[in-house]
């Protein structure tokens, strides 16, 4: 009975933990991009479960059929040279599985990197999403408003997030609306998302980038177009302006709550150019200090840590290397 105790404990743990799978955000999509990713994940899981099922069935079959018995203690199996058909099968099937999953993955990647098919005829809502330690700034250039640590979007509307960072590399991810995309300091990256269900969804930074990483969560609220227009109108009537000094103070503060402004920081701190703007002289030179002077100045508020001049090789001298160096100098 004692030997079965751990098995009962494992079985009970699975019963208690598996119901929590229903709350996995990536498997509860609320937009076309997230649905495409969810379908791909589920298909991959089904294929892998099929492989495991075949392996375990064959494993149990071999154990039962060829186990040692008292009736065949003296049995010695004949020597086998191999079976070319079996070898061809267990080589071909994995190749087919990998090729199938590769095609599905590439197709999924292409689909989520572009505007969803249902919204291709729409003009996307452009939102600049910039990160700083440890917060998110969402700028709406069309509406002329800006929010901090929350973003509102209309349902059934293509949304184009243009991402960049004032500090370390971050990654914007709203699991129920789509995949993640990195935000970097010297270039813009684009993330296409859309929601087809009204609701509140959790967004987060998916890239571990420092002590405040866990605080970079925000609410993504998908609302009807009517509610969205009313919200924009209410912001313009009630919120205050965002000045350059206040924006610099925001960048310096590590933890802030939700904030709303009647203008964006894009007017006095424009975002960096896209990847093509890194190139100069017809693509022959790379300018890694890409972006406007204002962006370069503001990103220095969160500079990357300087590399240490000391390395593991500086701490302990190597007499053999010193001797070889002296010999070469003598020659």
C-alpha cells in the first residue's frame, strides 16, 4: 500500500491542477491573430500526443509480448540483421511530421505578421507603444491623446502598434489578442493586433529585462466603436496636457499608475526611424545611433549598464602566455 501512495498523490495533483488549464490565456483567444496562434498550438499538441500514443502503445506491446516467462527461460532469440522496411518507416515518418509542422508554422507566422484578412480593407488605428523602466506609454497620434499603463482599442478594427523603447529591450504581449514583439531603443517594430470580442485583457512585458519586469503589466480594453469614441471625447475634455518636463519626469519614475493626457510626447520626442533608416550611403554604412536627437537624449535616462573592464582572464595571470609573448617580441 505504501508503494502506491506516491502514485495516488500524483493522480490527485493532476486532478487539482489540470482544471487550471482552462484559464490559459493563449488558448482563450479574443482576436484573429491570437486564434491563429491558438489553433497552431493545439494542432502541434495533438500531433505530439499522437506520436507519444504510438510510442507508448508499441512500448507496452513489446513489454508484454517479449517479456521473460518461466515457460521460455531457455529461449534464445535468433540474430536479426535488421529490416529495411522498418528502418525506412521510422526515418520517413519523423521527416513527414517535421515538414508538416514547419509548413504550418511558416504559414502561421506570415498570417500574424500581417493585418488580419477580415480587416485588410480598413485603415488601421496606429498606436505608438513605447516602454521605459518600468512602464508602458501608449500614444494615439490620430486622436491626439496618450495613456500610461493602459490601452483602449475598438473591436473589429485593425490596430497597428509601433513599438520602441526608452530603456532596455522590452516585449509587448497581449496573449488573448496575439503574439509578442520586441520594443528596442533605436528602431521601430510593428505588431498587428485586433479584437473581435469586447472585454478587458491583460498585457505584459514578455522579456525579462530587470528588477521591475514584473510591474510592466497593463490593461488592454476592447470596447465598441461608440464607447471608444466617447472615451476619446471624455479624455480630451477632462485630462491634462503632457508637457516635456512632465514626460521626462515620467521616464525617471520607475513605478507609476495609470495616467491620461490630452496630447502625445511624439511632438517633442519623436520615435526613432524604422529599420531602413539605420542605413546610409545607399546601404553601405550602418548608423547605430538611429533616431531623433530628442529620442537619443530621452533614452539616456535609462542607459544600458556599462560593461566591466575586468574579465575572468584579468584576475589570474598566465605565466605561459606571458613567456610566449616575450619570445615573439624578441623575434
